[in-house]
């Protein structure tokens, strides 16, 4: 039997701090990172770029199966084109959420995601890491924060980048996307029954990282 690779699954809604927590954990542990949201964002972008309607499920699934993406030194390439910043826009997030609701798209990305689990370990960031992609992960975290706090964080991020931002619009987009992610039939955004739930509304990122590290040390003492 192949040896189990240690996996920390970090799930939760957009803006809960998952991305930052994932990066910090991976740095501390020297493990790999899976940014699964980036894969859905890439599919959304490829669909948009091909001029296909977001209701054309069959064509979208074909695109997901043939996706040609590369992750190199923090840059993300789609068909050879650097889309690292482009996939982070609100529009790309909304398109990602639409394609992510399609079971065929999720199936197309499943093996790709599982392939990231290689020694010495993996920190996986998404919505269904602990429930569907890595159900045997030793550490599962469901990270939340209030919608108001998440909108505020996103607003700050955009302003820091010199990009236009409207707080009320961001909050309603976040709530709309959450509702779609939570209510879809395929792998909805849901805490795994064995996940630790952490509300980051009033917690610093370092505190969240410390809590997850404590759990990782308990579970994977021999691998760390
Ligand atoms: O984490 P993110 O904001 O980059 O994710 C973009 C969209 O992709 C989000 O609306 C939900 C979807 N997603 C998903 O359904 N499953 C994942 N594992 C990751 C993201």
C-alpha cells in the first residue's frame, strides 16, 4: 500500500483568509500548496476566452478536461499566457463559481487536484478539500468569517492595489457567491464532519495558523 502523504485541508468561503493561512502553513512546514480555486478560475477564464456561453455545459466540460495550465514560481499560465493577476478579478471569481457548480467540471479536475498530494506533504485550499478531494486528510479546517468582515478585507486588498472598489457591491457579490457555492448539488461548500471550525472574524492570521499547526503536530508528529 502506498504511504499516505500528510494533507491539511483548508475549506471555507471566499475572503475567510484561507489563501493566506494556506501559504503560511506551507512555508512553515515546507509542504506544497494546492490553490484549487485557481483551477476553477482558469476554467472560467478559458470558457470566457473561447466565447462559449456559461449555459453550454457540454462544451465547458470539454474545456475543463483539456485545460492547459501551468503553475511556475508563483505565476499561472493558461495556454502559455500569464493570467496570474487576471484570474483574481471579481468577474473571474464569479465565472469560476458558475463552472464550479457543474459536476462534470468538478470530475475533470479531481485527479489533477489529487496529484498534488506528494511528499513531504500538502496544504490544500478550497471548498471541498476535506469532504471530496482529500476525505482522508489528517487535518481538516473550516475557516469562516462574517460576510461584512470578508467584504471589508477584499475592499482593503483592492484599494491597496489601486483598483476601484465599492464596499456594498463587494458584500452583495460575496453573499451571492456564497449562496451559490453552499446550495449547489455538486460538492457544496460544507464543513466536513471531522473538520475543526475556526471563525477568523476577530482572530489574527497568525493565531489561526498557530491553531492549525498545533493540530498538525498532534496528527502528523512523525512527519514534521
Ligand atoms: O477560492 P476562490 O475564490 O479562488 O474560488 C473561486 C470559485 O471557485 C468559488 O466561487 C468557488 C469555486 N471553488 C469550488 O467550487 N471548489 C473549490 N475547491 C475551490 C473553488
